[in-house]
């Protein structure tokens, strides 16, 4: 048995001396990795997108069923179950790509990967504050959606608001909510107001907040900067399928 290290993917594989050459083993490992990447892409582009569309439609339907508690109970079960599936698929997607994901290192990923690179690229001064009550870990789908909301908000602050400073705050409140706020000192309503059509970036942030059962609000004043506030129920920290409500 010969041990071969595949430098491209950092793996150790055992090579049977009389059956395979080193080159064939390396090719096989590369093929497996390529298939994993393609499966991860398909999960994101097709399965997960369809599930997110289903989740949004379920929420729209639920808003039309006020006063019908039995129907709302059924829809809540469906909504929670879909979120649980999305969390599992997101983790599978990261595993297929050989990534650790954001859930266990969310604050570090925001600080080191997102904000540090943003500050270096744009020159905008960025401050991150994290409350002691902020959770240590986040479910996969929760973490990626919060990350993208922050990313879009700081991009808008620089690109449209001409901001020089941005403050990102992560906190958990006493009324069982988690809150992400992004404040900048830019031009404010020059890039966002009620007259101009809402851009795809803002719609995307609102959609991501809705996917987590939360809300997103934007406060903006001309010359007074812009604040993006996304808040969510603490259930986004640990989605678990509820027992299906009985159907009478």
C-alpha cells in the first residue's frame, strides 16, 4: 500500500500498489470533488430556491388567514418544517464544498471576512459591537441570511450613501428578539426614499428577513445617514420541526 497526498485538495489517500497508478487516484479524487461541487450548486440553484419560494408563499397565505387558528397552526408547522429542511440542506451544501460554514463562527466571519475586507477595499471606517447575550452559534440558514443582509447594507452605505463610517451591532433583546442593525453616516434619503423605486438589494434584504420570520426596517434622513434594522424571533436560533397539529 502506497500513501499519496493529493496536493490540490489536501487529502491523504491509500494507493493499492498493483491496481492503480498515482495519476489515476488523483484523477479519481478530482472527479469526486467536481461532482460534489456540482451537487452543491444544484442544491442551491434549484432545490433551496424552490423551498425558499415555498416558504415565502406560505407566509403570504398565512397573513390572509387571520382568525382561523387551526389553519394558522398547520401553516406554522409547514413553515417551521421547511426552515428545518433548509438548515439541513445548507449544512450539506457546506459539507460538499468542504467548508465549515458560518454557524459556529458567525461573529468572526463578519469581523474578519466581511468587514475587514470592506474597510480595506473602500476606506470606510467600520465598527462592530456584539452584545454579551448574542448567541454563540447560529443555524446554517440563519447565519447565511444575516450575513447577506449585513453585506448588502454596508455595500449600499458606500455605493449609494457615500458613507465614511459604518457601525454594525449584533444584540439579543430582553423581549426574546435578536436584532442586527447597520448604521452609516452617509447621505441618507438621497439613496433611499419613498419616491424612488425600491432596488433589488433592498428587496433582497427584506426577503431574507422574511425567510427567517423577521422584519427589516430602514430609517433614512437626508444628510443624517441610514439605519437598517433587522429583527427576528429567537426561534431562528434553533429551528426544530414541531409535531404536526391534529386535523379535526
